[in-house]
């Protein structure tokens, strides 16, 4: 079951990691990211935020929202790693709007935004990406073939002085944005695209 949002926000101060995405479908790579973040940052919870619709992704080939949420629930434990429809409930589609809504609704929480190195490279394509970088601390996870280009890209270059050493992970939820860490962990090659192709191959 997806996480039910308290109407007036959670009163307990928690360290919460936010991993957004289409989850089309959720896979081992998402779980790898979640577990690494939970361990390295000592998070109390990690929310798998299933997007009702990514403005940068085509709708063709996108599974229905309920199906994608169900796939995220399969890799969650419902206690510390939680699949949630919170973006649909909040009525947000853009990251900047989601961040703003969450910080208003949950003022006691220490949020950390998680993303893969591939998304760090693509961030300038997102709406108001500078506001995104300044909204929450960010944890970046390596992705095959994307990590080095991301570190040489526009975002990493502009915010180079705000990059913290990996050993500062425990302090990241309490740090003031813009700050970010690249976590030096083993890359996980799993991808939703490859998984969909495998499923389509089996069913054809």
C-alpha cells in the first residue's frame, strides 16, 4: 500500500531521502540506490515518489500510473523504504514544485534529493534547475557511462564549490543547499528501458 500523507505534515523530525521517477517499472537499480542512501546517510525513511507524468518523457510506452506505483511497492518494505503517490496527491509534476510543496507540508523533515549521475547531466533541461539545486541537499549516485560526463557538465561545474566529500554523507541531511555529494559506490547497470525490452521479448 502506498504511503498515506498526514494532512498537516509529519510532526517528527526525520531524515528522509526522496527518489523520484517514472518507475516504468521499478527495478533492482532503484532498490540499490535506496539501500545505499539509507546506509550512507543513515536515513529514517526513503520515499519512492512515483511521478504521475514526467514532462520530459514521452507518454508512448508509459505504463498507467497505478501499474507503476504497484511496481514500486514491490521493491519497497512499506516501513523505511516507502512507495508513494505523494506527487499525484499534491498535484505537482515539476521537481521545483514538488520540493516546495514538501518543505511546506513537512517543515520538520530533513530532506535529501536523490538522483543518478545521468539526471545530473540532464538537470539544465528541467524547469528552474537553479532553484532545484538551491532547494535541498542532493545525493548523486553513479550511473554506467554517465558519471564522468556529469562531473564535467554544467551543473557540477557551476556548483563545484558546493560539492562535499563523500565522507560527509552523515551530515548531508542537515546541510544547507546548495550542497551535493557524489557517492562513490558500485554502479548498478539495471534500467527500466532494458527491463521493458526483456519483458516485451518474453511476451512476443
